[in-house]
């Protein structure tokens, strides 16, 4: 009777050992995770000098007057080429073609090609760089309004979305000579953009040189780290026949989830209204004064990766609240001239705007990015709202965009011909 | 027999010396030695291929070129990261310089300052992707020898280090890290929140000779809450290369174009 257990003892021990190992394996999910990781392919993607995508869009606009709906379609081709073809040398080309049915605006061509950039860059030394050609020189740390982005004037040939990122992306650069000197913690950039043409050319494939090289301009930009995490950027900008404008960009980290930013530009200038009138030859008294333009705000990121930006925007060249609200009643012609001018310089008609932007990557499901934006004009209480859901795969993206303009009939956003629009987009990267 | 005796004596003496040498190595020194295994102590560049798996299926992938250089003041690495893939992100840049984070999009030419909370790469936090010298941000408070399974399911005799964040730049509140005795190879690590919740587990595996010494060429990150959420980071093309200080600032981002 006593022998029986001794015969089975090793087997029972082995069985218990196996069971224990099995239990351990079940309890240790790391083993399964490591098996999954073993599947990783050995291929490594190589950098490419090219980026090319095609985008098709279709949507419907609902008109403010009468409420009629109008369908529209769009096809866009966007190319970027960026190649270091020899040590220290770099060639950059960026071009976009938008074909719209119907055309984006009355009088505009159906096809609009924008040569965004075409320049050569020479890195003389690791700390000295020279560029020559059409360059999209962009400045500013704010998200919705960039008063130090001096080269935005007349840079938009085609507007396919009101998303600030799209407006910054799809614009024409200026032909310029640019030099940069860098040091540890700072840099100095100087650029000169000459006047090269007088007359704008809106034809489809025109380089439209006069749009962004219609006057002599120069810009100096100095950045210097003053303490850990604080690197102010100071700008001096001069356009032909205009006084020098001073600019400042500043950002700081408030805590691990909050960035604060301030962007300011100031200098003597005429009001936007006076500039608009004088630009088309209407005699109007010079109202030059020191005017401030600013955008201040913060971006807060929640623990579940929602980023929220709130920004207060001030355009010192805009009309006072009362003047703006009365302009349409006083003179529709002046109102129209003023609005057309503002489109070119990308400014608001009145002084104060509140801008909010929210975004979340991988929202609800993996690969789905959501973004929402609202602009509120404090002078006339009009509002523009925009939302986007974008789903992306390896080479393909699908997006659904919605936009709504609301407000009184001649207010900033209430005057837009479309009250509401929907657009469905598909993009393919080659 | 004499030969045997003297051999035994030599082994014992050698063992005593090794024991003394190991005993002399403080937990912090072990941690610093493991940093040297993961990161060359000179400027370098590498390619990091990230693949994310959920419930066993690949759900995301990106490829990054990373250029790193230690800051002579803090000893911590500053890094420039360039997206290679996917195509929609190609050539976007991220600058990591302590908590100074900038994102640059070559399409919009916009440089946007980011907070450390703004993760860019799914489950992998910024601190996982960029080169980090843990000994600069954490204080190892204890080292206990124990056996553990490594990322290749082999048993390794390790020092289990327990370390706490010692600077505000530290990404995690507390880390347990297993470092192999004898060669200071990091084997695995567990990252915790202040409340003691496990955030993630990382395995350092596939050791290969890179720039003179054996280094891990893969990190497997397993989510603390959902262990079926796995991110693999594989390192390739590790080369010693100059990264001028002047490049590691916002104003250089539009100009960065590696050959």
C-alpha cells in the first residue's frame, strides 16, 4: 500500500510542474505579447525625396439667400520634391493644382495652379545657409491668426478649406534671397524679397509673380534663448512705402500639459479700411497711427489626448465695433471694397475675435482623427464653425468636413454666400 | 593536485574580487552602465521602425530617423526626429530638447510648440522614442539580484533596480528595471504612475554588436492595462554622426535635410 504513491510521485510532480508552468504562462500575458512582437517584419522604409498625392472632393453648399443647394466637386494634385543633390546643396519644389467644378469664385478659372515653392539652398557651413528662389517664409506661434506672418498677404490663390493648416499649406511663396546664421540657442535670418511685377495674373498656370512680389520687402528675424525653455523671436519687417513693423513671438510651457503662446506685431500703419480705399484710388484721409496686432492663447492637452486651443485675436487695423456694424448700411460699395481687401491680406474686418480649436487623434476608433474649430467675431457676434473627421490608412485618407457660417446678413461670417457646406474627401499618397 | 589547488585558489580570489567589484557598484552606477549599453556616449543617428499591434493584429506603423546628441550641461540627450513613413507624415520633424518640444510640418511651414502630454506616436510616449539617459532623470534606490525571463524567453540573472524620478523632466514616477548581472544589459522595465498603476512594460531584446558593443536592437512595449496592445520599436542604421548644437533649435527645423 505504501509503494503505490512512490510509483506515481514523479509523475504527479511532473504533472503539477506542467500545470504550474501552464498557469504561469496563462498568468503572464507578456509571453503572448512577445510572441506577437516576433511577427515584426524585417523591412525598413527608406526616405524619399518625393511626396505626391491626389485628392478628390465632392460636397454641397447651402446658400444663405433662398436656401438653395449647390453641389461642387474638386480634384487636387499636390507635389513636393526636396533633394540634397550634392553636399550642402538642396533643391525644393512644391506645387499644387486645384480643379474645381464650379470655379471657386465668379471670374476665377476652374483650374488654379499654385507654385508654392521653388528654390535652391546652399549650406555654406553647418551654421550658415543661403536660399534663393520662391520660398514660403512663414512666421508665428499662434494657431488661428499670425500677425507676424508678414508674407501671407496675397499668398492665397486657391482656398479649399478654412482649416488654418490648409490655409498655411496651400499658399504661394515669395521670390527672395534669404540668409541664416545659427549659433547654439539662437539664430539670425535676413531676407529680401524684391518687387518683380506690377499686374496680378489670375490665369490658371501663371506664376502670378505680382501677387507675392508686387513690392520690395525685407525681414530680419532674431531668436535667442534667454532661459531654459524660453526663446523669444524678434522680427523687423519693412514693406515698400510702409513704416517698419516690429514683431515678437513667445512660447512657454506652463506645465506638462499646457503651452502658452503670445504673438504680437506693432508699428505705424493706416487702418485696413483706409488701405482698402486707397488701393483702388479712392482719396481717403491718412489715418496712420501706431497699431497693435496680437494673438495670445494656450493649448491644453488632456490625459486622453484631446488638445484644446483657445486664442484671443486682436487686429488693431480693423474697424471699431460701431463703425463695422454700420458700414454695410452706410455704403454697400465701401463694404464690398473693404471685404475684398481683407481677403487678400487675411485680416478680420473688426478688431476682436475668439478662436477655439480642438483635436483628437485615434478618437473613438483607431486611425480616426477628429478636429473642430470655431471663430467668433466679438464685434458683430457672427460665428464660423468647422468640423472634420479624418480616417487614414497607409496610403489613403478619407475625410468628412462640415462648415457653418452664422450671423446677421452683413456681419463678418453671416455675409458668406454659403450658410452651410458638407464636403467628402478622398486622398491617395503615391 | 597542486595545480588544482592553485586553480581553485585563483578562482576563489577572482570570485572575491568580482564580488567586491560588483558590491562596489551602486544601484545608480548599474543604471548608468545600462544607459551606456543602450546609448552611445557620442552623437549618433539611427532609424527607428515602430509597429503597433492590437489583439495580435498590426494596426499602425511609422519609421523615424533619429539624430541625438547629449547636452553637455544636463547630460541628457537632445534629439531631432524626422518621419520617413507613412507618406502622409514624411519629412515632418520633432525637436526634443528637454521639455522644449517643437513639431514642424514642411507642408505648412508651421513650427508648433508642444507639451510633453501631446503624444505623437500612439502608445509610445515621447520618452520612449527619443534617446534618454535614465541615470540623469532617475535615482536608483535599491538593487536586488533575481532571475527573470528576458524578451527572448531566456532566464537571465539580473539586478532588479527600483528607481524614482529625480528631475521634473522624468516621464515616469517610478520604474523597476532588470539589468543583467555581469554585462549591465537592460533586460526589461516596468513603468508606474505616482499611484502605483503599471503604465507599461518594456523588454530590451535582440542584442547585436553595434558601434563596438552589444546593444539591444528592439524594444517591445506592452501596455499596462491592455497587454494585447503591443508596440515594437526596432533600431537599425545606427551610425556615429555629427549633430551640431546649432541644429537643435526651432529656427533650424525648416532647414533640416539630412543627406
